[in-house]
C-alpha cells in the first residue's frame, strides 16, 4: 500500500502540472472504487481552477475555491500525468483533464477512492476520513513530548499505536518497522512503558526515515510508481522490512518476522530491546 512518502512524492510530482490549471473535463470509466464516485463530479469540476495540491496523511487533496477532491491510492493505486489524448488502459478508472494534459488514476485492485468535500460543509479537515487523524510527522507539532503524553494510557504495542494514526498520521507498516529499528525499540513493547528519552529517539527516527524515503522516491514493492512512471528505490535501504532471516546490517543476527494486528512486523531481537 502506498504510504505517506509515496503520497508526498505523488503530490510533489503532480503539483507543477495542476497548480492554477483549469479543469476542462472529468472522465469516469466506472461507478466508483472503494466507494462510489460523486455522481456530479464532472459538473462540479469543469471550468474550475485547481488552487493548490495538498496532502493529509495518505490522502492527496486537490483544492478548489468551492471544495476539495480527496484521492486515496488504496492498495495498488497510482497517479500519472499524461498527454490528454493518451488511450486508457484496463485499470485506468478516472481522468481529470487540464488543457493538454490529464491526471489519470490507475488502480488494479480498486481499493482506492476519489471523493468530494464541499466548502459549504466546512474546512476539508472536517471530512469524516480526516477529522480523527493525528499530527503530521514532518510538521513542527510532532515531537517526543506528544508521543510520550499521548501514549501514557496506551497498553498496546508501540508498533500498533503508530499504525493507528490518531496520534501521528502516515507512519505506515514499512516506515514504522524501519523507524523502530532506527530508534532501537522493540515493536512489541507497550507504548506506555516507553520513556520520554526513548520517544525522543523514535520521533527523530520517524522524521529521518520518512524524509529519506521521500528523497528516494518512496518504496516500490508492487504497483507503486511516481507520476513520471519511475519506481522509488527506498526499499534498497531497508534495515529490517521484508528481510526475514537475513542478517541484521548492524549486528548480523537474523531479522525476525511476526504478526501484529494481521500485519507483518520485522525487527532485530538483538538491536531492538
């Protein structure tokens, strides 16, 4: 699943092509993906200018004067900017046309989403899918003090608390495993047992890991490609994720894999206490 770095890479890729551009058409090739497409989306967007392109967690936000299009890439989705006459393929479900170019969403597994939030319903942050999200990990509001204070009554494993998204948003499965390794914290430790000093290490590890992943174009494990069609290469830098049985790059102990909440967790039993 594309995580925060992949969505941020996508945002940075589409922004120069869409910023301040007027939508000339919207083409829907099915009724919806995870949820139905807004039936009047084409009428809502035609002739309207895209004022900015934002991101909240794993949601890409196309902002207009009268509302916002929310895009989630689901399990296998990606966006491409292409010439407007490019023929559509089997899994190309929606085009947003801006002049001589179009923004096309491809989603083979159809777990993605394209939704509309009207300005009449308040700021987009009020949307049901966004209003309960935690702070952004790359913004100043995110720090060790926040993690420490918000985790005092959390007895769940720290890996699960990071994935929950209500304290800090966007630290998905890959980057949670990598960040916990970098901070030398065992993913099974209860969140309320971790000290402020160790949360200081974890907060910095999360910031560094996500920032490095963005610079390297994200992780391309299965379907994800950037807007220009190129694959990310952060997976070449993994210390633990998807390295079951391989030697730890620090101590040579074999990397272990366990299940936490139906998700795979990877860690080094020697380095992460």
